[in-house]
C-alpha cells in the first residue's frame, strides 16, 4: 500500500501538482510528501528532474533564443552582483556551479546522458561567462574562470 501511495504522490508531483493539491488529493501531510521525495532522491530518483523533463515539450520545440539569452544574461548579472559580496571561495564556486547547472538544464537536449553534449555545454558556459566578465571589466571573475575552467568542466562532466 505504501508503494502505491508513493507512486501516486510522485506521479502527481511530476505532473505539476502543488504540494497542497497533492495533500488534498492523497490525504497525506506535507512532511510525508517531502519524506517520499527525499527517500527517492537518496535512491537516485530526482522528482524535480522528472518534473522538469515532463514540462519540456517532447516535440522538441526550442525556447526563443533571444528571450533565453536575455534571461540568461540578466540572471548572470544578478549572480555577479552576489558574487562580489562573497569572500569565501567555496561559496563563490557554489554560486557559479548553480548558474552553470541552470544553464545546462535549460539548454540540454531531452536525452541528457550524452557525455559529449555535457562537455560542450560546460565548455561553452565557461567561455561565455568569461566573455561576459571581460565585457564588464570584472577581472576577478576572468582570472577565476581562466585558472579553474578545466576543473569546472571536469566536475560538470563527472556529475
């Protein structure tokens, strides 16, 4: 019975239902939903990734490139502002990792298990970030990316 309930909760979540809607439909608490989600994540099943994949139109319709690039640039500019306020190098790297991860999820093909696509995307991301930093004359970011580019790409490809 518990497996069936977990499957129902997961299906509703992946189909875009809110936590409140899932609680109402299944009669379970928010904590129960989060526990099921956490347990599956520990077993390698990421509900958020599944929901994201489902949200992408399988017919392969691409996002409007201009809108995508505008959004990407704005979020990078916000990330740069936050990055200047952070003294801890580990936290800076974490922020850059989050940004690169978001970029990859948006631009990745539906079948994202292709190591070459990951490598190309990671390389392009690091390059574009460094170009944007150069344009904004942010030498610290340029130096960081140039000295850590290979490590960033290796970590992205590894995951």
